[in-house]
C-alpha cells in the first residue's frame, strides 16, 4: 500500500508572542535567517545588515515576552545568532563581525536579559567572517592581518584562522566561557555549519580557487579532522584534539596531501544543509549529494527542477529516510536510498523555511506529536510534513512492545498469583526498567542523563545480586540482612509510598528497625548541629514523601502506619531523645498540601498519637513535643503541666524562648505564672525571670489588678507575721521589683494616672531628720506596758519634746 505525504497545519502562529510582527517579517523579507531553539519553543529571526528595524526578533510559544533588537544606521547588526542547547533555560548568543559576543537568557520571569558580553578578538585587527555553535562550543573563522609567506597565491587568501571557545551555563554571570583554542592557522575563508555531532568547514565565494574544492569535517567526539574533496572522491583523516593541544597549519596539512591539490573546478553549491547523516549539498543542476562524516560522498537524487540562480531560495532536510527539498514554492520528497521522487507538492507561497528538529530529550508534549516529520514555517503558519500511515494497518508501537515483553518477564520471576498487565507496568513506579526503556524510545531522556541513570541502576543491581548470593551461602548473615534492609528502604523511598509499597516499608521497619533507620538517615541526610537540634540537606521531594499520607483516623488501616508515624515510632524505640528534634525539623519542611502547612493534623499531634493515649505517654517526650510545636495552645498546655509539676524555671524559659512574634502567647504565660506568684512564695527565687517575661506594655495599675484577682482571701484579721506553718503573704518588697519593671519606660510628664504610680518614682533620698532634744531614760515603773517589748538589761531611749 503506497504511502501518502501529508502537510498538516500545527499552528497559525497566534500562540507565539509578537505573532503580528512574526508574520510581517516572514512575509516581507525572503533573506531572513530562521533559527529554532533546541526545545522547539522559541523562534529567532535575523535580518541581513541594512534591513529595516527590527533586525532581530525572538518569539516564544506560550506565555513570555518577545525580544526585539534594532540597530540604527551606522551601527552594524549581528553577523549571526544561535540558540544554545541548555536544558535549564533558553539562551541565545549574538556575534558581530567585530568579535563582540552577547549571551542572552530567559528564565522564570518574563522577558530576556543580557547574561554576558565578551570579545572573541580582544587584540583588535581581526574580523569574524563566519560563526557556528556546536555541542557547547562557539566556533568562528576570523580574518587576521598577518600574511601567508611561502605559499603560491595572494597572501590574503590564507590570512584566516578557525578558533573556538567552550560555552556552558553557570557561574556568577550565568555563563562560563572557556579560553580560546585555535584549530587551524593560515587557512582560507571558510563557512561554518554545525550538526549535532560534527562541524563542517565549507568553501565560500571568497575562498581562493586553488582550494575551493576542499572542505573539512571536524568531529570533536572522535578528536579528528577529515579533509575531503567531494569532486575527486578523496578524503584523509588527521588527529585534531584541542584537549591534547592539537592544532594544524592549513598549508602544512595540505602539503602532505598532494593528491587533493589536483587542479579542479571550485564546488558550485547553491545550498548547504547539515543533518544527522552528514552534510547535504544542492548544486545548480538540481543534484543533491551527501557528504558523510567519514569523508565519503554519494549522490542522493536529482530534483525535478534546478535552482534559479543564487537569488532562488532552497531548503533541505531529512526525516525517516526521506529527503525533503523546498525550492521556491515547490516541495519535493525523495527516497534517500534510491533517489526516487516520492511526491511533489506545490505550495501557496515561495517563502518557506525548514526548521531543524528539536534536540533529543528536549521536546515537550506538543513536539512529541510532530516527531517523524519536518516542520515548515511561513507567514501562513507552522506546518508538519510527514507520511500518513495506511488505513487498516495497526502496528504496535515500540513502547507497547516493551511493556508486553516486560509483563512476560516479570510474570515468570514473580511469586504473585495475580496476572500483571501492561497498564500496571506503565503506572506502577516499582517497575522502573520498562518505564526507563519506554522513555528512551520516546526520546524523553537525553543521552547523558540516560547514561548516568543506567550506570547507577546497574551498579545497584549488581551489588544487590552479590548480596543475595552471600545470604544464600550463609556468609555473615547479620550484616547481609542489614545491608539488604538498607537497599530495600532506599528503593521504596524512590517509589510512590502507597498500598503495597507502604506495607512493605512497615514490614522492614518492624523486622530490622536499626538498619531501616540507617537508610532513612542517609536519605534525609540528617545530622546533629551541636545544639541538640537536627539539620537536613535532603531535597523537598523526599520530605514530601515522608510527611505526606497522613490520616485523620485514630487507628491506621490494617496497622499500616504512614511514613512519618513509622519514623516517629522507630525513634521512640531506638533513640527517644531525638524524637522532638526530628519533629521540630519536620515542621520546618513543607509545601502546598503537605508538611507543617498542610490541611491535616499538625505534625506534633501525629507524633503524640504514636506515643499512645493520654495518661500512658512518656511525660517528658510529650512536654518536649508540645514545647517544640510552636502552636500557642500546645505551648500553653505544656506550661500548665510544668506549673503543676512546679518546674518554675523551665516554665519561665518556655515563655522567654518565644520571640517577639508571639506577644499574646507570652502575655498568657506571664498571667498564668503571675497568678502562682500571688498565691505562694515558691516563685520568689525566680523573680528576675518573671520580670523579664513581663509584657512591656503592661501598666502598673493593670499589674496590681491582676495580682488582686489571685491574692488569697484573708478571713482573719491581719497580723505582722504569719502563723507558723502557713504560707507567707506577698510583700511590698517583692512587689516593688515587678512594679519597677512595668514602669521601666520612664515616668510620664502628665498627671498621675494610677493611685499607686507615685510609689515607683521614689527619689531615693529620705526626708530630713527632725531636731532631737536631750535624751532621758524611761522608768520601768512608769511604762510597765512596754516591758514585754524591751530586751533584758536594756532601757529604751526616747526624745523629750516637751
């Protein structure tokens, strides 16, 4: 059944920022240069020098502001612009002919901003003629003023050199630029084209005719450069690894290859196009050839019509073994293997641009729908060209085959009686291998991330198999079971802890609590800070699994505890003294719907539930949890318990540790302790702490009224001294310290507002002593009523005033 080529509209460009300006530039300027970001979400349009403003437009799909730049007359516009394949955020680099380079970035906020500006040719006297961005490197060809003596031909023909600098995200400026490396000295003017693996150095119209039939292919991953002459069918490979200090003089390189210097006509190429297979070139006869990375050249096919001179527009691209060529308003599809014309379509416009496909692992959901085809951009919209599958033919996808094969494999090894299904493997996080393989086939995972993930997985599986072999052999069983438990807890923490996974985690903690807690210590990265507290460097997603899953039910279903309750129970068994610091640390974590800020029970109440019912709990742990909760009711409850136990200093310290953000709670604690201070004298030794706890806005009158409320009722007549065995009453001397604390802000200048306020402002100097007369001795017979008060053998002296 014959395939049919389809052209499907993906977008009318309305969901791009600056859609009107984007359509205007695409429709009005046939020479505009189009770049697409690696994730396919941003379009860059660069107009040639001398074009009307704006010369640069960056449009973004979805929310976000576009970037427009214009340079007035007399100021040069950028020579070229490229998007950088940075996964964290979009970034682009602008390069001027003078060597000025600007790196722009976009992040969470709207708009673009300048990350860094630098000079590629800091010494001056050089001119950049071509530039390309290849795999984290910025490569350029610059013309220098030094000559090229000792070579036949004009000196200016070999006055260029090819250099590069690494360009990576990071650093204070948002980007890191490496030092300059020189690949080629004394070379002719080259154009630069980059694919995902290779960099192509192609001749231009200004290249000296004697070497204009030669092109070079630099493969950084292989550390070599290929010198090729497509018209001769010859190529030669040389080592070129800048990491080892390799560099080449172009003239010396060609002197060792005399066969490549045979008199030949220059390459007459209308359009170059780098692809993953190599470099496509279209000549003026309509013939398309492919120069591969090893230097070999083969003809792909011939178009129905040839390009109409240099002024005619052309674009080349490949997909699924098919060559797509847009020549003017014509789209031709050729088979890459046989060169046969598969389909020819006439388009409604002659200003069509082929977009490079997104980089593997950087597509979003919308881009994944367009995989297997090429994207065409024009003022009418964004289109996809691809092959339509024949009706009635259903071929299972590679992803479906992965899960079906995995079902059979896991079923043979499983001890479960239930049948596994592909849907269960898709959504159950326990089976990570088929999901990882499916992600690879979908292109979700970049090669570097995939290699890192698989390396860690394979290392874990190998260690686990070795551990199982030791256990079967009976070697060091205790250490083996401990290590196995640690592996199992670490594996379960990487899954969604619900259902069977949560039950299995409970089982491990019940059987081997010490080993399980050791795995938790490593997962949460818990460390004491030396002040009796804990700190953690674990990422938020780990804490989310630990603190989530709380239940309002008093009894957990089937005795299975959520993760937080399970950890609290384990700590109660192993190290009870670390339970309050752990709960306090957990309360500092949180997010929407989980942790300390979640809608469920507070964490301290969840921890108290693990300790048991009221009356059966450890009073010391309960007090620590209540005091460390930070909740007003819980702290006040703890202070009341401390008052009942007459632990006055600890109750006062609980109030003093509260910061200025809790004035009401401190005031309530002060009133509670002030009532005890009025009833008995057991708080007298802690009066300085009570004064520190006194609210600063409490007036003396209010303090006296509070004391009066809690003073004991005196039914008998007052006596100067208390009866033996009774509680001493509150004295003015003790009260004066508190009154001074309430009036410590300074005596007001206005009238006295309180009947007792003048007591606080005693000037400190007693009144003058009245004049005294001659001293006489009282006779005992005249004052018999005073005998009981006079000490034995002493008389009382009085002043004779009359």
